[in-house]
C-alpha cells in the first residue's frame, strides 16, 4: 500500500482513526475543509434493471422506460447546468456510460475523491459488491487520472462503495462511514489511514437503507436530516454528538421518496438542494433552513434503488 506521508497538524484530542462509540472530540475540535465544487454525471444510455442488487429493485427487472429515464437524467443535468450559471457549483462534467454496465449512471459509488491536507487530489477506488459493477470502476479511474488525481486502491477490504457509504461532515475534516451492506468497516479503517482523516463508523442494518446516502443527509455543519430506523443506538448517539440539530424523516417517507438521497452542493454563500419531487417533509425542513429547492423527478432510477445523490459525484 502506498501510504501518503502527510504533514500532521492535529488537535491533541483527535486521532485520525475510526470511531464507533464514545467519541472523545467535539465538532469544534475538527479542522475545517473546503468542499469540492464540480459535479460529475454519467450518461444513462445503457441504464437498465437486469437483476436485484438491492431491495428496491425487486420486481423491476426489464421494467425501465428508456425514454423516460433519459428525459429524467437530462432534467437533472439541466438543474446542474443552471446551478453552474448561478455559481453554486463550478463545472458539470460527464463520463459516457458503457454498454452492458447498467448501473454505471450511479456515479456516487465507484470512487471516493478527497483533497488531502497538503492540497493533493486523491481518489480511492471502490471494491464493488456486484460483479457487473466491478467493471465500472476502471472507467472512473481513467477519468480521475485524466484530471490529475492520484488513484489509490484499498488492500485490506473486499467491500467499499465510495461516496455511497462515505459522507463527509460539511466543511469539516471528518467522514461518516456506513457499513454492513455494501462496505465493510475495515474499508473505512484503511481509508482513515490513507487519507489521514477520522471516520465515524455507522452500522447499517435495515435492508432498505443499504447505502449511507439513502438515510443520512448532512445539511450544513450544524444540521442533519436522517431516518433513525436505519441506525444503531451507538450510531445515533454519535450523530447526535456531532450535529447540533437532528431532523427526522419517517421510514416510510425515506423509502417512498428517497428524500435523504437529495443532493446539497455545499457552498458557504448559497443554499440549494436538489431533491426527488414530492418529498414533502424533507422539503419543508430544507425550506425552513433557507434552502432553494430544485424538485426533480427520478422515478426511473428509484426503481433501481437510487435518486439524485447517487447520480452524481462531487469532484475537486
Ligand atoms: N442499482 C444500484 C445498486 O444497487 C443503485 C445504486 C444507488 N447508489 C447509491 N449511492 N445509493 O448498486
């Protein structure tokens, strides 16, 4: 393993390791971080449902409407293009989907990009659970090499699904690592070491909340929206310790609307959220927190177990 030799300037009560319970630091101890500003999308011409990789896909094999899926993806891209014109994000980048890789459009899963403390852009490649999805990873590796990233491969785990399970605390040098379905705890352990960043582990047990991004939506440094049924008691305690305000969404709404799979392009000036149409409670919470809402239809992708958050990658 190529460990990065990083310059360490840490708070004395923090170590760059993984935490599963009894946190010894508070969020104010955690160093600040700049958020990525570019959005990467993957074109959906080969999107399909051919097998059951998660509980949402049950009964939907062969049931995707290709034209509708393309139209929904184009609308999502349009939202990002507008956000780019408004300077909420910088560029919208695209990677072409590949024939036979029906889930490649969910480009939150194949990688985990991160800017380490010395300013270098690193991307950690995923170890996907499903065979067809393993074949997606090299396309993203090429893409990130092409824009100057150093690519790293985990060696001590066989399961890691990138940003689907690894979500950063907004504006902070701190990660949340979901494990239990698509990623293993040892993946986050290795990640903490190679990126030199602490990871708070969150075990996922509920069959519908198979990626952390289906049940956990950090809004800003103080606020998070989540579904408590997705987490263990220790997990919830840690979330409570690190966010000032927790806003809960029912299991029913989280499953039906994929509202916790919304995307907030964190920006210190502008508050925008892109979210599946009709997510009433989440939209109310976000509106009360001064967000401009972009309601987007992703029903074709929800049949496959994904919505907005899974359909993009944030890139430095
Ligand atoms: N059908 C895809 C799978 O099961 C959906 C992935 C959704 N991605 C996400 N980050 N939740 O792998």
